[in-house]
C-alpha cells in the first residue's frame, strides 16, 4: 500500500512539474519599433477578420432560420389545403 501511495505521489509530482515547465512565458517585445507596429497591425487585422467572419456566420444563420420558417409555413398551408379538399378536419384541438 505504501508503494502505491509513493508511486501515485511521484506521478502527480511529475505531472505538476511538467505543467509548470510548459507554462507560457510572455514574449519579449522586438527591438525594432517598426516590427512592433507591424505586429500590432497584424493583430488588429486578424481581429477584424474574426469579427467579419462572425458577422457572416450570424447572417447565414439568420437566413437559414428565415428559410426554415418559410418552409414550415408552406408545409402548414399545404397540409391545411390537402385536408380541406378531402373533407377531413385540419387539426384537432
């Protein structure tokens, strides 16, 4: 039993130390201010592209929802028409 506890403690210590070693450290700013400005511009452009992609995705979802709503409305109308022609009640309440 003691060996198992010792083994578990050793594995946990190894896992924790591996996590600390692989922790991200902040990147030092570049020496050239021009490069720093380029990095800032790249970050801004990347963020703008992400925002644009999110807007496009939201618009696509909205269009899909509208199309689904229209299709459901048409299906209900067709159902009512077909049951009205056959003399059956459209819906039971």
